[in-house]
C-alpha cells in the first residue's frame, strides 16, 4: 500500500508537474474608474518577478474621439493589498501591435492589485490585463 501511494504521488508529479508560477487570468479593466485593474497572489516563500500584459485596448474621449489605444500610453504599478504600499508607475513597452508588457523584478511575496493609468487627458481606456509571477 505504501509503495502504491508513493508511486501515485510520483506519477501525479510527472504528469502535472510542479510549478512556482502564479497567474491571474485575463482581467477586464477601465482606467479612471477608481477600481482595481487586476490582481495577483503568489507563493509566500520567496521573492519573484512579475510580468503584466495588456491588450484589447480602446480609448474613449469626448475631446480626442474613440478608437484603439496604444499600450505605450499606459502606466501600471503594483500595490500591496495589506500595507497599501505601491511601486513606482512603470510604462508599458509595446511588444507587438496593441499588446503591451511591463516587468517588475524581485517583488516580495504577497497579494497585489494593479493600478493602471492612462497618460492622456480627457480619456478613459478599457482593455484586458494578465499578471504572472515567475
């Protein structure tokens, strides 16, 4: 019986693997609405790097008109949900048309929420964010 349990555990590990990556699925956000723009929980045993991706961006403006929005005009910061301390805002890099990415390095483990802000006056932006700790 003991041998069966050990073999089952080994088989499970080989089939499904062991991952130190935490992820939050695509999260719909809207800038300037005062709400959280995504979040992330990751293992509490070591510092990790965090990657934030955005896509499907659309800007709404009564002054500039409506249309697709460049990720290079967005900034994001990570905020610790317990202490409310936040990182500095970082600008997204456009890695392909309409798809932006920012990396934060050596982040202390905990639960974080995203604060995404646009850099355009009189504009509100909607889109999707995805956050991965690795």
